[in-house]
C-alpha cells in the first residue's frame, strides 16, 4: 500500500508540476503581446512619422502641423514629416490615414473640416468618428473677418449695410466648401441677415492671394494664416470671431459686438488610424501635451492668436463629437452642398 501511495503522490506531484508549468507558459504567452506593445511604445518612433494635412501648404492646419512636427522631431529624435494631401475638403488626406497601417507612423492633423464634412457629405468612404482614433487636441483657433484694403466698409456695421444694399454682390472666399472659413461665413450670413456669394478654393493660400489682389472681397480665415497680412496692412481686419477680444489683435472688436451671440472658432488635434496600439496613442498624447506646456511653444501659438487645448484622447474625442453636432446644424440650415 505504501508503495502504491508513494507512486500515487509522485504521479500527482508530477501532474501538478506540469500543470503549473503549463499555466506559467500560458500566462507568459498572454502577457507577451502586452509586453511587446509596451516595449514598442517605449522605443517609438524608430523611423520617420508622417503627419498628413488635408490641405495645401500655407493654411492654418499646415502651420500648426509644421510647428508641432518640428517640436516632436527634436523631442523624439525622428523626423515628423508634414505631407500635404489637398482636395475634397480635407477628405483625401483623411482617407489616406484611414487606410494606413495602425502603427503610429501615419498621423492626421485633425481640423474642423473633419467635423463639418460628417454632415456636409452624404456619403464618404469612411466614418471619421469610427475610423480615426483621437490622440490629442492641440488648440482652439480664432478666425478673423477680413477684407481687401480697397473694400469700402471699415467696420462690421458698415459691411452689413453694404451687403444689404448689394445682395449677392460680395464674394466670400474660403479654403473650400465645408471648411471652417466657409461655415463661419454661413453662420454670419444667417445671423446678420445678409447674402454673399461663396467662392471656394482648394486651400487658404490661394484664397488669401485673391483676397489681397481684390478678386474676392471678404474671408473668415484662421488667424495664423492671416495675422501677418493684417499686421503689414495687406488686409483689413473688421472683427475676430471669438466671444472676447484677442491679445494678438487687441484693437480689433468681435463680431458678437455687432451680431449678438455670434461665435466661431476652429479646433485642431492629432488623430491616428483606428486600432493604433493604446500604448502608442498614450505616448503621443503625453508628448503633445508636453509641447503644449513648453513656454516657447505656448508663446509661439499665442503670437498666432491660438489657445492651447491640452487633454486626454478621451477629451479630444468628446470635443470632436461636440463640434460635429454644432457645425452639423449650421450646414443643414445653410443648405450647403459639397462642390
């Protein structure tokens, strides 16, 4: 009996050892992807990273992408290269990111056009909220209502009076149908009760060139792209679109001073293809928030009239949802259609 008992115990001990060994191996196998992701995030990036901008160079989104890209390049030791993919109101660039591998090496400079297009376009090849993972918000950008220097109106009330006297005769430029410039102008038309003719361009750069040249008369442009033209006198700022005056243009009134309740601004951030590893998203979020806390970066953005918006990926996702709802109402009211 003792022999049988010892043999039985030996067999059980062997089985227990084998079971423990199996569980250890299984646990190791389960933990391996997690450890691999964490390790990948710690060494990320190991090669150049693309930041896709859905508009041509010279516009607000391009300026912000290049400022952030330079900071991240210096911080992380790999180039963050801005790649402009203009067309389709930013949809061409967004589609390129949606289709890219979710590995953190292709990012999207997210802007208000992404939130506006969700309502403006009845059918897209992607669902922005579903297919782009929010990484980090960057800033809230004011717009400025500006006119050519030869335009007779020198204030918002004078502009409204002129527009009502000549309905449909004022050409309003934008960086394209569905852009922040476009819907800010549509909101002004709606609230001021004026009629203007929308002239969409492929990006802000050509629109500004024609505004300076007098081919179009007014534009609601992102302040970073226009502020130097205003400071040098090539354009005349009538008002800023924020609820309060800006330190960057302290002498310029707000549109709301003359059109009560008017407010329009653009938001920007970084997005990535869905299923990008959480560890990489969190790493990027941490570094972008570090940029927004850097006094030199904050000062540079403030000089352009921007307000930094640090926060988590979840915070940026909530902001995207709120902006999509807000501008969706303006698009529906205006009846705007894509080109």
